[in-house]
């Protein structure tokens, strides 16, 4: 009875009596970003494997790790480019062996993301690395899928799964992983392409993308920053392979022609400011996120491999990006609008998320 009476009173507050002041200092900007309804599209589940969980899984699976403590392990996460990062990342995932391990990994990420107001996530995983170690695809996809269902039910975060081909392994290995996964295609939303780009152009996987598309899956691919032939790779992805998204892709700002093409096709870019590194031009760094936004490209901001990047999840990444790229509150809302528009979901679900985002912006007095 009391609750029933309280609700109309709260609703009766006139708009002028509610706080509708756009964030104007660091503290209110941080609160605004923390509460912002968010979506994430570029997060590698194996890249969310925190050192603490690595120790717990190693113990459960009777494995020993080459570090005595969590702190020592975290201190070893030093890399200077994509290959040196990938070595640490693939070494780290050796502790993932059972269905329960994949459940714990995915549930851990989804809980963290939900606590930061991520309403929806599409998450990458790297099956080839697990199949290589004799882990059945059923354990990998099964554990992640069970975690997705539980997280949706208990903490209200929706998610989907994208299988990545590891571009530095053979085309045959990627095809084996796709064939193993296709009987479970109802648990996947798309395929992607990750790992070391050097000498591994996207067309190496043309057949794989075609097969996945024929099976009803969406197609995205990494074009990491400052790679050899990066603009050619972006062009191949957009034109020849008809990628629906580009993951990273920051060097596109160096080609007005490719930017115009991506814009005309409405291609989303999943930018990860923590990892992508600065796009370099004539030895000088340029701010790709700022330039992509200013050019009118559809850009979302993402955390990539947070466990290896100072445990900075989406809120911390956005706080940093806001400062580095001088993002206005309206631009932050625009980024999340782009994010929800990027999602491979039914329109009614998208409309629900967008309504929450617009209501939040309005509550803060932020207009586009
Ligand atoms: N790029 C390429 N491969 C990866 C990445 C990335 O951002 N993260 C994990 N594997
Ligand atoms: Zn990535």
C-alpha cells in the first residue's frame, strides 16, 4: 500500500525539479558515464580472463602456473605490439579446459559488464586455440551459452556470441573449427577474424566467411591498427568480403575514399582505444576516434581484452576516451546510440535499448 502511494508522488515531480544538468566536471562526467546504458561489441572472452580466475582455474584443473602470485602474473603483462600481446593472451588461456571453466569465464565478464550498465554484449571467442588443446567445442560453446542464459535471467544482461577465426593459423584449421561449430550455429550470431594480421590478409578466409554467411551467420573482421597493408585489408573487408562491421579499423581515417564508402554502407567500427594504439601518420600519432566521429562514421567504444589492459572495463575505457578525445556528453550518447544500432538483434529489442538511452540523456539534460 505504501509503495503504491510513493510511486505517483515521485512521478508527480515536475521536470524542473529533477536534476537535468549535463555533466560539467570530472566527477559528474564519471557518474554520467557510469550510469550510461551501454552495449559492447569488441570484447574477447578469453581477454577477460583475470589473473585471479587464472589461478583458481589452474588449481581446479591441477595445473601449475609460472607465477607465484596474482601480482607477479599481472606484472608479466608487458607487450609492445600485437604479436607480443597475443603471446601473453594465448599462454593465459591454457587453464580453460572444462565446460564449467567457460561458464565461469563468461559469467564473470557478463556480471562485470552488467555492473557497468552494459545492457547488451556480443562477445568473441577463439575456438581453434581450445580445440588444439583437445577441448571439445561442446564444452566451449556449451559453457558460454549456459552462462549467457543464466546472466540474462539473473542479472538482466543480454548477449550473443561471435566465433573468431585465428588468421595466423592455417585456413584448414579455421575451416575445421567452423565445421565443428556449425552444428551449434543456433548459439552463434556471427563469425569474426582476429589474431596476427601480418601476412594474413582477410581474403585468406573468403571461403569461411561465405560458408558462415550461407549458414545464416553475420560477418565481422578485425583490421588492427597500423598493420602492413592496412588500407588494402580494410578495402578487401568492405568490398570483396562484404563485412558488416570492422573491428578496430582506425587507419581508415587515412583514406577519404574508404571513409566515404564505409559511411555510405553504414558500416559500424568497434574501436578499442586502450589497445588499438594510436594511428601513426608520418611518425606522428593521430586521434582516430576523434577523426572517425567527426567524419560521421558509426563508432562504438569497446574494451577488447580488459584483463590484459589494466582491468579497465567499458566504463573505465569510456572515462579515459572522454578525456583523450574530448568527448562531449552528447557525443558519448551518440557513441552508445551507434552501439545499439550496431547490434545484431531484432528491432523491438533495439528500440527498447534506444528508449532507455534517450531517457537517460534526457534526465541529464543532454541533447543531441
Ligand atoms: N586483435 C587481434 N587479435 C586479438 C585481439 C585484437 O584486438 N584481441 C585478442 N585477439
Ligand atoms: Zn580485438
